[in-house]
């Protein structure tokens, strides 16, 4: 069935027995991960989590239905989380929804899937599934999100600070939250002792920068120019910029390209798709669409997300990990020419 974000949130907080699949699709991957976490909390701390990705389901489509119907060794509840999902998972989802039984719910995150995707149509039309589109907030909505997160941490953000933070974090709530946490620590702020903050104060402690400054690195990645990308990465990281917002912006660009590739592969002409692209970016976008197909875009997004998770893990040299991962990806892109 088709659902809105607040509707699927309510179900994930109190999961009913009749829903086998929660499909969270669209570019707001941070919101999807937040919603997916609700299922584990609702089922309890003893619940076992089984993880797959779209690539696994493509080669082993029956494993999802098998795991959904299985029991853990000691009889605890379990649920299944699937990441980096695309059209390759259609058979696996079909088998899951048509299986005789499936007691373990599945939550799947599909950042590149549009409303017209086959997996989305499948979930929307099934009584035992829910599909919810998740879009990144923009403009005033993004600033409102940042202000709300800040308020929860005892900070009253000035309008310019909220807008700067939202743009610098790519409207990603996970990054916004981390930056707000740093700001709260810096100000010694809490809900019971609120403090005010403006853009100047944010700049003193924040590692985020305006997304426009990421443009060179992102363009180099999409073009497969490993040498230029290496230079851009070293410049940004040398300036003290966190690699996480950069990786998120790279992910957003790949998602946007994947969206356009799906339209082209669905029958739209390149001119029709490019008509909505800013004129200065049309030529480079056209080249990218000729170079990348949907499968490579999905894999590229997976690699960027893997790099992000590695950077965020403790005990590693985050900037070095990020630079190595994206430069390797750029070299792979160069071979697509």
C-alpha cells in the first residue's frame, strides 16, 4: 500500500503482524535510516537484526523470503534490513510478499527508486507491504528542520545560522544533528539551559561549508578525473572540512543522475530529461548520462555510502579513507568511457 512518512512511522513504532515489507524510497536516506531504526526499537533490545543489500538479493532472490520465515536459534524475534535496494530486488520482494508465511518483517531502503519503479509499484499494490517516498527538505523546510533539531538540544538558532547549517549539511538530518551536538557542547546548552547561536558562532566550531564549494570534487568524480579529484579532496580536507558532508553531496549527485537515467531508460529522450537541468550544467550532465548507466550509478552510490560508514567508524583516519575510496571510484568511472 502507498503511505506517507508519518503513516509508515506509526506502523514501524507499533509493527502489525500483517505487514511483511516496509519500502522506504527516495533521496532522503538519513530519514530512511532513522525510520528503519524504529522497527528494531519497537521489537525490543533482544531482537536479532539480519542485514542484506540489493546486490545480494539480485544473486540470491529467495534468501529474503527464507529469512523472513525462519526462526532464530534461541527463538528471539528478528527483523531484516536491506540497504542499497533497486530494481534488482524485484524478484526477491515478489517472493517475500507471495510466500506462504513470513513472521520476520523486512525494512528496505531504496534511495534511487522513484515512484514509477517496479519495486515501488509492487509494494504499493500489495496489502502486506507499505511504500513511503522520502524527499530531502529544501529551502525554508531545510532551515526549519535545522532549527527544530537545535531546539531539541537547547539552542535557538538565528535564521541565517539555520539556513547556513542546512545548506552546508546538504539538508541531511544526521549531519545536522552531529553539528548541533558539537555546538551544544561548545555553548554548554541543553533544553533546561537554552542558548542562542548565529552563523558567526556556528562557523567557529563547524566543519561544514557551503555545498557549492564541493562542486569541483563532485564534478571530478562524475567525470572520472581521479587526479583532479585527489587535488580537490586534499584541498577540502586540508582546510579542516569533514569528509562526511562531501560524501553525502556526492551521493546526492549520483541519486540525481540515477533518477535521470531511469527516465531515459524508461523511454524519455535525453533532451526532455536535460530540459530541467540548469543551463551551465547541461553539457557535463549529458556527458555523465552517456557514461553512467543505472547499474553503475547504484554501485557508485554503494561505494560512496561504504566510504561514509568507514569514515564515521571510530579508530580510523577518516579523511584518508574518504580520499582513497572516492579516487578509486573515479578511476573506475574513467574506465566506463
